[in-house]
């Protein structure tokens, strides 16, 4: 279906919100906010406050309801703004942890592959066989990936990259080239590494961390990182990729993620599970970290409305008493 909606002015957007039942006592405040944030972006933070409306069903069947455009009674413009500001504060905290985790995991990869050789990240033997399988045109996923890394390194404005290119010929070693990698690059490499290399990196985080669980964590955190970096709503949105949970009793602090729920309400499908994984990983590298305490207190001091209460983000009842938070 072709998208046919036309652009709306700020005044028109405010009128739409009013028509849908949102209370906007200060129109000037709403105008200034929409000029800064944008109607489409802010609408994501008003979504949890939209009502459920019945849809036509065949006679004899139970009534079904879906989220509709109408807002719940009592919903105000400040509800959306306050949610936006809370989500922003959350994303800032998450990025602080993700930065440290990314650097530490990248360093672990450099140590593992660097011991095999300066250019082990270019060697097909470092990866699963399928990463070197040729397509109909003779290209391999590894070759195309390395071409992308090389192009990114050549175009980098980093001083170390320019210095290497001016002084040396040939490809840079992993400990230099990795400085220009994104988390996406890191995720892609880990996904295709051989089991031996993947296990070696996971073991540098914790000796008992299964490699498949570790790989799923990196993929899930890449999604969270992208959500935060693109300023998207993060608090109560389902994760694209869920982090795996190690076998029961492997890490007792993570066992509470195994609560039996189905679908998008499962703990591992919401940001709570990613946060717990981040706490676990941070503690491996920074045993005295207080990041989780700061985040816990920030959430507990928020007077979150029912529509965006912690349970909507996958937080179980009494989550703050779980061992991982203390």
C-alpha cells in the first residue's frame, strides 16, 4: 500500500492530538516542544497512552480490542514529554555502559586473534567455513566484509589511521584497524568466528560463559546500542534480538530471567534482560562498578504512570531485590 499522508504543520499536529483526546493546557509549550522534538518522534512516547478499541468480530466470537488512535481519558501532553525525558536519561546511562563493554570486548578479540597473527581477522581459518564459501560471482562473505573494513579504514579521519597509511604499506594489523570498527563490525565478526576463537573470547569475560550465549549478548547489545544512538524509544519496546540465558545455575544472578512468559512479554524480549546482561559484563571488567546502583536508583525514584511502569519493560516484581542489583 502506498503511503499517501501529507506533511502536517505543528499547529495541525497539535489539533490532531487534541482531536484524539490529549489534554494540552499550554499550547505554546506544545509548539516549542514539537519544534525541538518533532511530532512523529514524540508520538512514540504517547503510544502507551492510547486506548484499546473494539474491532468488528463475527457473531458469537469474543470481542477483540486493538490499540487505536484515541488517547486514554486524562492523558496529557506532559505524559508524553515526561516519558520522552525519562527514556532519554535511560539511554544516556545505557550508552555509558555499552561504551565500556564494547571497548573491553574489542580488546579481548584483539588479544585472541592477535596471538594468532597480526592479520588473523583476515584469515579464513579464523572463521567458520561458510564465511569463505564463494557465490556465483566468486565472492565470499569474508572477502566482502574485509573490503568494507579496508574502505572504512582508508576513509577514517583518525590520526592513527592517517599515520599508518602514510608510513606503511599493506593492511593494518588488527590492533590498529580495530580502532575504526563499529559495534556492528564487532558483532558481525563474532557471529562468524570459529567456535574455538569464539570460546576464547567468551572465556576472557568469564570462564563459564557459553560461546553461543556470549554471541547472543553481543547481538542484543548491538541492537540496544543502535536504539540509543539513534535516540529511539528504548524503555518498553521489544528487543529485536533477545540475549540468551546460560544454563540454569551457571550464573545464579541471571536465573531470574527464566520466568515463564510467552511472546513479547518474556523478560528476555524487553530491555530489562539486556540491562541485566550489561550489569553482569560490567562487573567482570569493573568489579567495583556502581553503574547498576545509579541506574536502579534512577528508576526507583521515577513516579512512572501505570502505562509505562517497570513491568512494561520486562522488569519482574521486586526486581530491585534480585542479587544482580545489589
